[in-house]
C-alpha cells in the first residue's frame, strides 16, 4: 500500500473508525506510542534522556572491552529509532551531538589513535552541522558546536 491508497482508505472511515484505527496502532506499536507521547507532551526530555542512556550504554560496553570498540551499527540503529519517534529536529540533533561527545571522550580516555575512527567522528560531526543549518538552529547549538569543534581539533580529528 502506498500513501495515496492510505489516504483514500482514510477518507472512507468515519471519525469514530479513524479514532479506533489510531488507538489500535497506539496499543500495538511502541513507536506510535512514543511518537504520540512526545507529540502531546511539552516535555520531550524524558524520551531524549532514554535514548541518550541507550547510546551511553553502548559506549560503556566499549570501555569494558579490550578492543575499545563500540557497536557503531547499534548506535546508528538507536538514532534511527529515535528519529522515528521524535517530534522535534532539535532533539534529534541533540542526540547526534551527544553521540559525538561520547565518541570524543572514548578517544581521550583510551588514547585511541585510529584514523578510521577519527573519520567516522568527523563524518557524524559534519552531518550534524548540515542538519543544524537545514533547520536554522545555528544559534541554539552554537556553544555546543564550538566546544565539540575544539575537542575535535585538539584530537586532530578535524582540520582547522
């Protein structure tokens, strides 16, 4: 089914039937529940905090491994999952910047000297900047971006 067919189906439903469909989705899928919780709540910090904890847990696993590696795919999946349930771009960007901060901390704590790892961090940084510019949130994230940029330059992850 595509979006056009879905719209056609929705127009055939009464208001009560449409409400029933939404409630069914809400009860069946956690992502829908999280989405509407964030949508109808003024406080998105609880959801953001939950996903920050998930990412932090992945980085903590890295600190207990001898290889000091973390599961990049798992962290990317956590962020993708958050993008599906988050209502505001500002929260998505915040989570992406948090990932970068934790990656830099891992580099510092374990003195990681791996250009592939550095390139990955720099790539995430540039993607976050692109999203910040696209959503016109430069002023909101200015201090955080400057702090991250300084850390990246200190670690020679990012060229001046």
